[in-house]
C-alpha cells in the first residue's frame, strides 16, 4: 500500500487501489460539505509496454481459414471506462467509433500493432 501514497493528496481517503493497473480511487471533502470521488491512473508503464509491443514484428495472418486474433491496443483503464460510458462497449455497441478513436493520431501511443485498424 506504500505505492498508493504517491497518488493520494493530503486530506483524501483511499476507496480502492489496484497496484497492477496503477489505479487509485479516492474520496475528497470539498468546501461547503460536498464530496468528490476521483479515479487516477498512472499511464506511463502502459504506454511503455504498448510501445515495446508495437516494435515486435506481428505475424502474417493472411491466407488461413481460422479467425486469428491479435492485440491491437493497450487502452488505459480510465480511458476505457470513459469511452464505454460515451460510445458503448467495443464488441457490442459501436466498433466503428472505437476503431476511429484508436486510429486517431493523438491516440497512437495505445496501438500495439502497425498500420490502420
């Protein structure tokens, strides 16, 4: 739990923490008696891992009769949750919008394969 301390500001109470994902959820007491729940995630390890995966040569999957699957992106949990709330689940609701967002040059750091999705 010592790793969580660098993600928490003074006066915040930790509600949940996931060390493998680097996600911490805290409760903040605001002026006027209001409360705010905040979720933070350290993206740096995920971005570094996605860059390393993108460097690895992907196998050629053309010509087979099986449905091959390969990782196309590593999306930080906080961004994934936001996108699900805005555009829906990637496999069930709106694959086109998911691919559009992943193909956006601003989101290139999440892609682990080369080319256009």
